[in-house]
């Protein structure tokens, strides 16, 4: 398999300069590329067309999601290029690192049993804000080799993608772990190469952005927990339960019993720094720096509150028969320079 057997699907919404950098990073040898836009109000669509990239503008009458955009992209590629063998998915706020896609295609070709190949994602400005640091650590959790889950930047064999009918359009988050699980449950293997695949620009500068991203994470846990139930090898339902326990149950018990216990119940809050210390030590053992480990442990502990909000949001909307709309945490990018 060479790049001539590979198509690229880039997705985005108001990515501005980030999208320009993304499309500029597409390797010259790929068979075809398509950009799928989810209602951008900047010049994303016009720019993609100006450089010869095919554009799909999603119908605004239906809810936007990354899953829906990716499905529209790979289905268009398969329709236009029936002999295509694999599709590389990339978010519009990422740049593809030179050489990665060529190696991923070679690995996929040499191992017919593989369903997908991914690499590491790194943040462009990892030290600029604590929130960027948190994301940079998150992208590097886990090891190289066989992996259980991949993220948004992944090369997938087209026959395997078609076998599981692609992504679930209805998921507003967690579409990548969901697809990973369905590929593996069908006998597929996923491999992470020990090299950087993309450079990401999360551009997270405010606490509110981090909070909304954590709410979306909790929603993902709850929704996928419902989809898969208590399959032993999966942790979605346990993650949702853990978010509720640390985010709402412990604070509620500690404060509600404060008067009857003459304040003794407030000692339950001491469990949070202990949990943070445990996560910090584990991160240091995995090779992360003290700053990275501290940022990650703080995010994991404090993040349980917004995650629990996401879990409850999903539960309440399900009871009401409502679908949760896309939870966005990024603002539009500047159109003239990198943010």
C-alpha cells in the first residue's frame, strides 16, 4: 500500500488558519482528499476550494458531529475512488507530520490483520497554558504497539470501516473510542506507532473552555456506557460512575452531614488530594515531567465535577427524549495567523 491507495478526510468548523496549515500538510502523493465542513462562518470552505480540495458542506438542518462529518467524508471518497484501500482521518486543527502517513500505510499493507494504525498527537503550544499542557499529556497516555483505542487522527482500512458501517452519527463525543471498540470486537487489531502523527492546536486559554470539554467527556462516558453496558474489558460505565461518585456523591455527603457530624464529614474532602497524589506519582512513573504530572493530576481530580454534569446532562436528556447538541469548547481561529 502506498499513498496512492490512501484518501484523506479533514473535518472542521471555523478553524481559520489552523485549517490552512492542516490542508497544507497533506502529503502530495495521496489519491484524494476531502474537507467536510460543519457550518463554518469563516473562510474555511472558500480556502479549501481555492487550493483544489473537494468540499462537503453538511446540511445545517441536522445536528453537527465529528462522527457525521467523518462518515460523509469517507463515503464520498469510496464513491469517487472505488479502488481506495485506506482513509486517514484528521481534524482541521491538526497538521500531519511529514513521513507519518507513508509509514502508517506501509505498516497497514504489511499486516493484513490490522484494522487501523495511529501515532502520537502533540500540542503545538504545550507550555503556553496549563490547559494545553493537560491536553498534551492526555494525547500521550498509554504505550506504543497494540492499542485498545485511537483518537481522531488515524489511518483505517476502508474494508474494515465499511464492515462496521463507519462512525455513529448520533455521538456528539467519543466517536473514536466507539469505533475502536467495534473494530476490535469484530476481530480487528489496532496499532500505535511510536512516532508523532499530528501536531494539534487546542488553543485552550480559559477555564471555561476546559470545563466545557470536561462536561463533554462525562457525556461521552454516559452515552457509551449505555451503548456497551458492563462489558468487562470496557470502562465507559465505570468511568461514568466514577465521575458521579467523585463529582457529586462525595461532596454531597460531606456537606449534608457536616452539621450532624460536627464537621467530621468534611474530612471526606481529604480524599481528593490523596487521589491527586496517586495520579501524580503514576504520571511521573510514566515519564511525564513534574509540571505535566501536576497539571494532569489536578485536571483528573477537579474534572470529576464537570464530568458529572455531563453524565447527568445525558441522563436527563435521555429521560426527556432529547438529543444533546454539540458541546463546543473552542472559539473561531484567527484567519491570518496561528493562534
